[in-house]
């Protein structure tokens, strides 16, 4: 009897083992890796149905996540493609449209700065000697008030202001304070378009000489041997580079309106400049043409300097200017002091 019972349990155990083996095989088949990956040679531990279900759910989530990432990538590529098409379309715009858009953008940028357009005027002094000598003037009430006035006139947009902001102090930037040999005082800048550039009596390249400058050239023809009057060139930069300080008493003006800025405060500033020049040890020639300039004579108290006076070269007062010989007299004085003379020639 005991032998039969033993046989019964052995058979039952064998059936259970076979059933578990079949479940193991089924579980392994359900969780096997893709065909292109080699099947592991070692036998996996038996997994129950719960593990199989979890594995399937996990794979499903991974698959869904992968699909979402793929969709995102595709959307990103589509967006980039759209942007590229848009940019290409922009590039194909007619030049006229493109230029108009650029002009509008530039106008917007200018509008942002209009309110305080002249606030940074000091930075256009590039010569360190002048900048140091005039640093106190920049902080005085009259100078700040003058900047306010300039900003106000600029923002009204009624008339252009000459010269351009970056050329207002041209006379100061051509020669160091210690290199000034001759000072020629004018009244205010030329008020025609494209004329003024920060040097008294001078005009920009390509601009015909104005009447006063033509008369200056005529005087040079009779005063300096070999001087040939240029007919089309009124750009006096060669003088400025040699130490001829071409200073207007007023440094800005509005188009077609002479003396429009005479009450802004520039006269206080340029008087301070002339006082600084008068205090210099090196001999300087001060040329004063016309009644306006001659009022500045009181500022020159240093006996080392030479002051020359005559009428203004304007056609209205030419008879008081002709024959003054200020150019040869300036060179004679400089030579007597051991200073190199000025070459007054201006080529076409």
C-alpha cells in the first residue's frame, strides 16, 4: 500500500514539474528580446503571470514614450522647415521693400536717442590735452543749459543743425593744445547743407569755396609767393594739421539761419578756449577779422603772442581786408621765434 502511495505522489510531482516547466517556457517566450538580439544562453528564472503583465505594461509605456518623442522630433523638423521657408521668402523680397524696412528700423533707433541727442557731446573731443584743459567747462551750468537747448532744437525737427555732432569739435582734434601756432577766429558755421565741418572758413571736400574763402584765397595770391588759388577746393584741413586753429565763436547753426545759436552759450565756451590759448607759453598768432572777432582782443593778455586785425573777408567789407598780408606776417613772427612756418598752399 505504501508503495502505491509513493508512486502516486511521484507521478503527481512529475506532472506539477512538467506544468511549471511549461509555464516557465511560456513566460520566457512572452518576454523574449527582438530577433536581431541573440537569445541568452542562460536560463531565466521562472516568472509568474504578474511579472509578465508588468513587463508588457512597461514595454507599452516605453513604446508610447518613444512615439511621443518621435512626434516631437517630427514637429520640430516641420517648424524648422517652416522657418527656413519664411527666411528664404524674406530674402527674395524686392530691394525697395527691404530698404524701406531697414530705414524704418533706423528711424526707430534714432527716435529712442532723440531726447538726449547732444548729451554725449564731450566724447567727440579726441585730443587728450584739450579734453583735460576744458574738463571744468563741461560741468558748468551754462554748458549744461546749452546742451538742453541743442536737444530741444534737435527734437523739434524744424531745421537740420550744422555741423554734424561728431564734427563740432574738429578744430580741437587736428592739433594738440601745445602745437597751436595760429588762431583764426570766425563767427559761426556756414549754414548751407554739407558745408560746415567744424573748421572756421573751411568747407567739406567737394564743396565750392564760399565768397569769404574766395577772398581769403585772393589775398593769399598777392601775399604768399607761389600761392595758386584753388577754384574748387575749400577744405582747409592742411592748415589745421600744421597748427592753424580755425575756431568759430559759435560752434553750431541751423540750416539757412545764420547766428541762430548765438545765444545758446557757445560764446562762453569759446572765450574759455581763447583764455586757455592766451596762457600758453609758446608764441601764437591771433588773427582777428571783422568787428566781432576784434572784441576778443581783450582776452589776449600774454605779451608773447602777436595779434593781427583787419576787416572781415566777406564781400560786404572786403575793402577793409584786402592787403592785410596776415599770412606772410604770421610766418615772419613764427620764424622769428624759431617756430616752423605755415605752408598756406591748398591744392585742388
